[in-house]
C-alpha cells in the first residue's frame, strides 16, 4: 500500500481516476460537530438540505438493527434515537452512493444493491457479536458500503470496465490481479484511498485493504471487522447463488474470530436470510 496517500491520489488523478469528494452536507455536519454544535434540530436541517441523502438515511435507519423496532418519521427522531455520532457514520455511508455517477446505470445499480446488502448483513453480524468483536453496527454498515467502492470509481474512469472484465450485471467483482493488469489500478487500493480521503476511522480504512486473508499483525478491531465483512460477503453470495472460491480457505479463521461454532454456521445463515427477505 502507498505510504503517502495524498501523493498516490495525485498519481491516480494524472491517470484520470478521480477520488469522489465529500458532499457539502457531510462537510457541514463535520464542521458543526467539531465545534460541539450537536443540536438535533440544526443537524436535521443540514441533512434535510439534501433530499437524496435524507431518503437513503431514512431507509438505512429504518432497519431493525438501528431503529430498534420504533417507527421513525422525522430526521430529529432518527438523530435522537440512534445518536448523533452514529447517524454521522450512516450519512457517510449513504452519501457515497450519491457522489459517484457512471453512464452504465444498470451496472451501478447492481453494485449499490449488492453493497447495501453486504452493509446490512455486516451490521447484523456486528450487532450480534458486539461482545466478541467490539465493532458497532453503524461502523460495520459503513465499512460494508465502502468495502468495494473502488469499483464504481473505475467504472467512472473506464467506460469499458464492465465489459472488459465481464462483470456486466454481475454480483461478483474481478480478481485484483486481472483488474490491475487491464487498467493499471485495482479497486481495493482505490477503496482504501477513498476511505482515507473521507476521513473514515483508521481501522475501517485498514480493513478495506484485506481481501484474501485475515490480517495477523493489525489491531483486534481491524481483524474482527475483516471477519465480519468476509462473512457478510459469503452470506450475500450464498443468497444470490454466486460462487465464493475464497470461502473454504477463510471459513475456519473467520468463524473462530467471530466466536461461531462450525455447526452453528448454517443456522446463522438462515437467520440472516430471514433478516433480509423477511422485511417489508
């Protein structure tokens, strides 16, 4: 990984690959919170200034993982029930999908649908395993959204990205080595840089770097979040009947990290399917 992220971002820009900027609403929220101005009504007004982000925030916050079974009708209720810092994390997550646009709308919609599914599954796993992993649901949700966000960035730069790598409408993204050989860039590195540029917590940025194994020499929260994302990705692929060649090699270490017994895996998977498809 590059040591100097800003210099690497400049090198990407020279190739025409642009890291998406943070939207105004996110910057304004950050400024207010930095000043200690966490008045719920004021923050709600800031969020409501962007109807698209507001709508996506309501959708994310209405998940039982966050709303705890209560009906949310206003942004003030969302902020009060979930908490200001937690809502800021969710805004960071949902704002990303409105910050990248590509001509291949079908591929982009497929990508974000998959990302939100993985984010939702990650949040559920984190909530269930909070005492084991110490990773909060909103952190896992945000990590799930940013996990593969380098893909739409490359779609934006290279119009032939999907056709060249044969991922048109696919729920499986290409091998990083194949991607790098074709475009001299990989979505894993770009995703890490986007997370850094958007000032995500360090352990979330670090987690995005790991794709094929659980990190051994990182902090506990990085390793735990990596395991959560690996398991969420496995569940998502299983639900959509997409092969996951890495899972047999990751399974034992992922389940051990999350405190899941091997014989409990199938029951846990069925519960996650119900959590996704059993909702209105």
